[in-house]
């Protein structure tokens, strides 16, 4: 319930930021700035399991399309439609085993956009996002469904159930926040770089009392390079 309340509050902040932008238009008569763009980059992710699972942060990929509406008073709104892969990699320490699962999503962030500067500017983006499950890929040097047949497999003091459970919740949601810089090429074209953090409020597995995990939510750190074209 706390996660849903936080998600709702952040969504309300985005709406308030957009309303503030509209108020600024009425008071200062600034002309609107509408841009479309594309971006791509890499991400590093993990899953917060409860009970915990020792893991590494594997690298995934992200790419997408962007729409931006801003006024020349430091505030605006960004909507994106992105493809992203995130997941986790098991840490077996010294054992000669490897397991990595990457989960693909179609994500829709809606972000408040706060910027400073004119020719080259710095910005802060924050807001909620919703993701829909597309598929998954597993890379392993053993059969997770037959771990019992491996005499030296590390079963002591570790959870292994997560390797055999499919993704059960197709819809994920959470909050994103990012810092970046934009550099104008000319009056209509610009490039931007951004580092963004995502924290999932939903779980990839069911979290009922009868289920093995109380939580299985995502965390992702992304670095992207983008291109903007000013339409208006």
C-alpha cells in the first residue's frame, strides 16, 4: 500500500508541474517548445528479493522514442516509449556456475522536466513509469530445473527457487529520476546525455503468504545518449 501511495503522489507531482507550466504560459506569454527525439544506451540492474539473493548487476540495453513539451521558464513534460531489458545475475562466489535472466519490457515514463540554461542546459527529470512484460532470456551453464543432480551445487544458506519461477506479474510500475545535460547543435537540433535511476514498486513474482518471496522488485541504473528535433 505504501508503494502505491508513493506512486500516486509522484504522479500527482507530475500533473502539478504540468499545471504550473500552463500557469506560467498564461502569465508570461512564452511560446511553447515541442520536440521529438530518440535515444539509446545501456542499463545495469538487479532484483531486490526478500529473502535475499546474492547477485551481480548485469548489463542490458535500452532504446526508445521521446516527446517533450516545455515552456521557456524552466519547466516542462516528457513522455517516452522505450524498450528495456533488466534482470539479475546470480553470484555463486567461487562455484563454477553461471545464471543470468534478462527480462524485456515496453516502458512508458511520464516525467516532469526541470532545466536550467539556454545554449547548453542541465536538467532533472522525475516521475512515474509503467512497464509491460515482453519476454525473457536465460543464460546458464546448468539446468536450473535439475539442480539436485549436481553434487557440488551450492544449496546451503542460499535461495535457489527464483531460478525456476517464471515472471508472474506482466505489469511493472515504479519511479524514475535522472540528471543530464543537453547541447544545442542549432536552433532545431540538440543532443543530450542522461543518467537515470529507476526503482520498481511492483514485483516480478507473486508475493502472497504462500509464495516463496515477499518481494521481488527491480532497480535499474541507465546511461543514455539522445537526439532532439524541435518541431515547434
